[in-house]
């Protein structure tokens, strides 16, 4: 039986990661001249990690760090003021939790 919820979670992570990278790149370029632009390299790195983990989730590669990267993605999107990315990342968390088998008993 095929479960497409993992694919939906990975796709949401990739889109949110791209938006986070774009937002943090813009903030980096805007504030690098006043020496605080380097703070946005951290959310940019988290966005790149989201893209990589999202691609692994779509490729059905088991990745135990998917939830951690999603939570960090929410924080990175908040740091960039990217509310659409926050919503997508929360959607990825929900879809990812539904895709994984839950322990019973």
C-alpha cells in the first residue's frame, strides 16, 4: 500500500526551504553593509537543510531528522518574517506525523 503523505511532507519542506533561502538571502544582502547581515546565514543554512531533507523524504529515504529540520525550519522562517514558510512548515510537520507509523500499546 502506497502512502503519499510522506511525499506531501517532503514537497512542503522543499517549498518552505526555498522560500526561507530566498528570504534570508534578501535579508543578508540588505544588511551585510551594516555588519549584521551575517546573522541570516544561519536561517539560510537551515533552509538548505530543509530542501535536502525534503528531497530525501520524497525519495522515500528514511530520515530520522525530518521532524527536527521541520521545527528548525519554523524557527528560521519566523526569523526571516516568512509567515507563508511557517504555515508550510507546520503543514509538513502535520503531514509527516501522519505518514509515520505510530507505536501502539
